């Protein structure tokens, strides 16, 4: 069949955002590396995906464990939902705060 399929970077970023927020210990997303833009940057090139996520971790959580779980879940969901290879998931912990009551 003729035609093409285009998946916008914003859709990829939204999938990664939802995957990150599903991880226990993630309170919110924050601009990765303080760049002032959302909590996720996504790049789709040549059928592969690279992600940068900035997260806020719940006080009392093991920060490295939460960040690792975010990497795994974002890669898994992006690969599954997009049918593309995920080349990198970079997670930057931008803050720690108490979860909402």
C-alpha cells in the first residue's frame, strides 16, 4: 500500500511522560537540565527514538532506583507503542520533594 506514517516528536514525548509518571517514586516531571521546556525531549530519527527526561523524585525514595525504573519503563513503552528501536533514555533528576498528601 502507498502512503507514509509520521509520528510527531510530541507524541513520542507524551508516551515517555506517561511512562515516567507511572513509576512509583516519581512526583512530577521537570525540564531536563534546567532548559525550561517541559519534562521530556524526544527525537525520532531514521526509525529510532532517543529520549531526555527530567524527573522530580519523592522524598524518601531511592533516587537511583527510581531513575533506573523510569529509564526501563520509558524505553519499554516507547518501543512497544511505537514499534521503533529506542537508542537512549537519559534521565536527569532535577528535584526531590514530598509527594502530594
